[in-house]
């Protein structure tokens, strides 16, 4: 079955960096658009970054600080997060999407204290 496993979350001070990874299995990874979403306490889940054959997209809130990349050879997608802010605190989810098919990981917590 399809599995998306995120790793790399944790506690980091403002201005610090974290590198989130998502390892995918059970799907033809290169065909999927890969996304990172996040959900802060009491807020709706929001799109953070997208990488696919059409290119790369970033939400305005993370543009210039976050970088998404993928390695189709080892089925991974990475979100490099720099200059982290308290408002980046959330559970970060990896998502694989192909047309109407969508898979989610279990999420990884990122905490940036104020």
C-alpha cells in the first residue's frame, strides 16, 4: 500500500532551520505532484509548497525562506526551512497527488517558540 513517512520535525529557535523529509513507497513517485501542507492549532490546513512537472509553487508566507525539492530516484521530497518564525509552528504533512488520487503522511511537528 502507499505510505508517506515524514521526518525531521522538532523544536528550533526563531531564525533557525529544519529539513523535513518525506519518504514515499507503494506508488509511481515520479508521476505524482508532491506537496507540503501545514496545520497550526485551531487553524485550517494550508498549502505550503508544491513540486511537480509544471514547476514549483510556494505560499507567500514561506517564499524566500523555504525550498522544496524532490529526488525521483529514491522517492523522497524535502522541505528545507530557513529563517523560521513562531508562526511557522504547525504539524507539517506530506501529500502526493495525481488527478483525483491523494495520499497523506502522518505529519511531523515543527515548533518555533516565541
